[in-house]
């Protein structure tokens, strides 16, 4: 049985439906990331789990107990807020101990617990300071300490890294991951950053306009996106979407008969001739010939004009253009390529997925 | 902007500055003159006052008038000075200020962090209370105090001032708490703190500046109030302002200007004291939130 279950959860604000029947399950020790563009309802969902925002209908079950109508403090959860929400009038020590104090834990016991958590997070030297005397990263750590000290059943994180600068964000992200691996805590984490979602999650839920678009492991979401929205939202640079038409058991790309590829192995049904489809490929599935996967069964080499070259150091992103359609390829950084040149791109069709442009769903 | 600056030379900027300071000094002297006259007059003897020069320094300063004003001056028929009324005023102002400030803080907390349907209307109506003229409520209030058995008592005055002050104190605290992050309240809720615990432990300790503003504002208003005092508390229960009026307007015997002045200074001392002690917080509190610090 799942540890955290969300059943048919709806939230209406006047006539505006923010959550439209959300169903999610999470096993104990799982790391669930809710990801989606702003306004998709992910923060509303997290607040509903926390008990800060009552849902209009539906149930929330933690460890077999229905908590939908319980007060936030009775749900045995802890939340880390985007703004950290540290009590400005208390020292770090008092901040961390506050929840224990509210539960009536003895002072001596509180001190022991706070010391233990401070040691895990390496903030022992900050205990006597006030939040205003801390840097962003330190505040973030104190906020985590405040959650950790309670040893709750579920941790909730509301975009905890979005107030940090880029370098610190990567560091703290790694710390959260390590924390999860060491404590086996059950975590629900909200973010709009798809890289955070990919790196942290054991399970990702992609939300859009209050509806679940896809639930899956990071690999499933990345390699087998359920629809065009998920394909476009996850991954940077974005997935290449190439318009094509089914013809004689293959797919003609770039609006003509000239370039034709086999139907990728991800499609198991047979497609009728003349059907419009969208062939989607990650940038890393389009490479220079030297980087092409030798294990791949279906590789198509297509020559296209180079319109942009973006070196990132580790690889170079090359934009190719053919008959008005552009795509981004990820090539080796030392590949010889120049603007305007005709360059042979290797399309790894093993990795390709096909979408129906009418329904926007993936064709399997 | 920069073009305008270039047309102002350093010399003319300095001249303008001298002019501004000169004007400020003149205005300050004008404002301080009454205080100077009060102080010097209170230290003079009656003969010297009758001698004429109001602005002259006292030739032979004496605090006799102060002693008399405090303990011997006749107010109405009893000649025991103003000290009893001074205490009356303190007994009125301290509870009234504390209760109205506390209730205002509580109102502000509820109106911003525990919003209920119609909270805007409730706040609007409380604001409306700020604009009701004192005279309009005198008779209904007198009737109410009579029904409650509080007429002619300090407790009644405390109640009147608390009710009248609530509009202002609520306004101050609501606007201050409006800027207070909701996430802190949510975090405290998850941590297990209840309604009052969040108020006492999280909000009140961070409300220093606005508490000072409210206390100064309420203290000054309530201490200086005359109309409610004279309407609802006569005789022995009169506050300082009413007693001062009775002292000055007593028409028996000679007019003792030095005693009047000393009594007036006694009446002004507590508000002066509050401003001197907490004045810098007052300005800071008024500015809080205006500029992100």
C-alpha cells in the first residue's frame, strides 16, 4: 500500500478550477517532485497536503490515515517554504526548537535534538544567531533543520531553491539529495525547474492547468513523455519536434518525400499511410556521426544547413535547418563545423517518439 | 535632471542652504517661545510678573509656584493642588493605552492573517470610527456609562478611550501586519502553534516599531483629551486637563499666573517624557515599510 495517497483532489476558487481531480500515490521513502509551469496548481496541491488550504473535494491519506480534515499540526508533516519563513525574533536554535516546544518536549531533550540536527546540517556555529545575520544558503539550511528536527512522516518542500544563486542552488540541491538518501524520508517537492525535478525525484508528476499530465520516474518522463506538453516542458534544450507524414511504412520528414526515416521502435501499432505525425527527438539523439550510438539499430543520416553553433564547453549544440524546419543537435565539442555548411547529422531513431498532432498524445 | 543640476552653482546652493537654516531657526524659536514663557513665568514671583516684561529671565528663580501647584492650589473648593488629578490621569491613560494597543494589535492580526468573509467591511467600519466627531457620541455614551454604572469614574473614561482609540490602533496594526509574511504564520501553524501562541510568540515580538507609534499616539491623545474628561468624569475623578482648566478659570482671589504655568507644565510633562524617550522610534515606526530596509 502507498504511504501517501491523493485521491480525486479538487480545488475550486469561485468558478476557477485550480485542481481538477488529482490522483497521486507515493511509496514510503519516495521523493515525489511536482513540476509544471507557474499557475499549474502545484503549490496549491502542496498547501492542500500541508493542510493550509482545504480542498473542495477528494481525500489525502498518509500512512493509511485520512488527514483531509486534520489541522496542519496534527498531520505529522514538516514544510520548508520558498522564503524559508524563519521566525525573525528567535535565534536559529529557538527556530529549530519551536516545533518541539509546541509539542511540550522537555528543554533538555530539545537541546539534544537541536544539537543533533545542527550537526547533520553543519550549522552548529550558527545556533546563537538570528535569521537576519545569516546568508541565503545558511537560512535554507536552518529551514531544513526546522523540518528535520520533528522527524515527520512527510517532508514538504515549496520551491526551496528558487531564492538562491545558481552555484548555491546546485550545492543545496546535492545536499537535499544526500539528505534523502541518508534519512530515507518521504518527500514531496514542488519546483518549476525541470532539472531539479530530474536530479532529485524518484517519481515526477508533471502538472498543467490543474491536471496531471504524466506520472513516472525521471527516465520515463524524459524518454517516453506522454504528450507534447511534457515533451516540450522537460529537458533543456527542448525536445526537437519534427512534422512528418506516414508513407509506405516509414515517416517522411521536412514536408517532402526526399527525407524519409523508418518508424521508430517506440511505436508498436501500425500507422495508416498519409497520417500526420510529429517525430520527437532529444537533442542528444541527433549528433555528429562520430558520437552516434554504435548500439543503435536505426540511425538515419540527414544533411542539413547549420544555422547556429552554441558551444557549452562539454558539448556543442548545433542548430540545423532543412526546408524551413529547425532542430537542435548535441555534438562533440571538438567537432569541425561552421555556419552555413551542409553537415551530416545522425538521427538515432531508437530514441525517437511519435506524437499525434491532433490529440497531442504519444502514439505507442 | 542633470541639466537642471548644472544650472545651480555651488555658491547659490550654499546661499539657499543658509536661507533654509535661518528659516528653520526662526520657526523653531517661534514654536519654543510659549514654552519659554511658561517656564520663566512659573519660576517668577507674582510681583515680578506684574512688573511686566514677559520675556525677561526671572531675577530670583523659585520653585514655590511648582510646590503650590502640585500640593496646595485650590481647584474648585478643595485646596490640595493638582496631584490627585495627575494620578487620575495616569490611572486613566495607562490602562486605556495598553488595552487599546493590545486590542488593536489583535484586530490587525485577525484582519490580515485570519481573514474571514467580509473582513474588508469590518475594517472599513472600524476606520469609520476614526471619523466620528467626539461631540456626536457624547449623549449616547453618557447614557451607556450610566446604564453600566460607570459614570463619573476613571474606569468609565478608560472604556470610552479604549473604544474611541480602537479605530486608530486597528488601522496602525493592520497596515503593519499586512506586510508581515503569511508564510511565517503558516510555518507556525505546521509547527503546532495555535491562534494566540502565534500572536504572542511570532507577531508581537516583531511589532516593536508599530507598538511605539501606537503608544505615543494614544498616550498623547488620551492624556490631552478634555471633552470626554469634562463630560464623563467631574469633581474628584476629573483628569488633569479638566483640573487645569478649573484651576486657571477659578475666579477667587488674585490670579496666580506662576502657579497656573507650573500646573500647565505638570500637565505637559508626561507627553514630553514619552516623546523624548520613544520619539526616535516614532519616526522610525512611521517610516517602517515605506522603504525596504
